[in-house]
C-alpha cells in the first residue's frame, strides 16, 4: 500500500486572513502560535510523514478546511538493485617451476629514473600532477556542498516541525491515558444549561453563532451545538413532537438527500425528549446526524451532533452520550 507525506503549502484561500487561518491551524495541529507562524512562513512544510492514503486524505481535508492549501506527496518505494550474476572465473594456471633469468636493466632506464628523482624537472612534474588532481576535487567538493547544504537545512527544518507535532500528539495521548477523567462539562452562554463532552473536544470548533454551546473535535471531524429556543418570545402552539418535526423539515430543505433513519424517545436527567437519526449530504460530503429535543418550562433545547459518514461508527457512542447529557437549571 502506498504511503504519503502531508504537506502544508503557503497558499491561503481567498476571503480569509492569515490570522484566521493561523487560529484554525493552532486548533487543528494543537501547537502554539510561533510554530504555526513558522509553518505559514515557509512555502512547504511537512506535517505528517508516511501515512496511508485514507489517513492522508483526512489530514488534507481537515487542513484545507482551515483555509490553507495542502497536498499529498507520494512516497516512492526504494528500488532494489538486481544482483548481477557472477560468472565463474577460470582457474588460474599452476605456477611454473621454472625460474627465468631477469634481464639487466638498461642504462637509459636507470639514468631516466635518477633524473626524475633528483632533478628540478622531476619536482615540477610532481607538483603539476598534484595540482591537476587536487584542484578538480576541490571544485567538485564545493559544488556538492553548495547543493547539499541547503537541501539538508530544509530537510532539518521540516524534520524538526514534524517531530514537534509528533511529540505534542504523543503527550496528549499519554495525558489522556493517565487521566481517569474522560469527559468534561461545557456551560451555555447564560450558564443555564450544560452538556458533557469528551476531553478532546474544543469549544468553538463547530463555529455556529446562534448556538449557546458549540464544540467539536476537528481531527475526528465530529461536532455538536446546543440551541436554546425561548418560546415565550413568539407564539408557540406546538407539542414537542410537532416542534421537532418542523425542525427536521427545515433540515430536509437545507441539506441534500436528508433522510430520517430513526426516531426514538429520549431521557436526559429525568426530562423526556425526542431523538432523530438522520443521514444527508452537504457539498458532496456524506454526513450522519443525531438530534435531540427537550422541553423545559418556557424553553426548548435542541442538541445537534454530526460527523462524516466514514467516522460515524467510531463516534456514534460519544455523540449519543452527548445528546443525552443535558442538564438545565430552572
């Protein structure tokens, strides 16, 4: 199976400011602002190395939703050289037992050797040979250094950035394993209501201005919002069932192929409610929703939790716990 590197490109989408993208990357990558500024200052930054195609695609989608371009780089498998076939060498002939008489060295050969050894001409030849041998080597070393050093520095920077991200994620994982607490309460804006969410979820991830609570986990692409409807502000002649059905109809108008999969009664801390499971599409993404409605004196609370279809199975239990955790002070 091919592996990929996930690379952030210094290309911010139109309509977004660098500050907005920076804040989103801080939330997604779980790093500090100086590290994100360093990433955004470079043309290319490796943030995830050697992951499979599905994981790489999830990282790419999450990063691009932050408003900055991201590309996947295929890691080519190493090419293995085919060992060359070794031909059998012929056996060396047996040494001859005869000894040949060496020929006497000629006077010219002897005098030439003496001349090269002791004359100035011999010294000049030696230095000339050294010069023509060493100078090209020095030039070659300089060229290799000029090419290799910048490449090494770039690799070093990318490696350091990747190492920081890995260490931060390992730290978060170890902290989560060591802590006996796995969930936390998030209060509404007026502190009247609260819901319980996993520790890894962050406030503001769902980015819904109308919600009294908006939370989520960008890495898992799972979100939830709490909406408080003060029914005393408008004419209200609905039962909880008719009210919830009207909201579901609005879902079906806004989303593509919105289908109610299941409807069931709910209960949260002794308060009766209604729950709906939906599947739908939005901008080409397949989504799953779990929606709950609870009626309190003068108010109706809506809890909407959703995720992409590919992550629904692993996040369903957390989503159901969340919509069933509402506590209201009244």
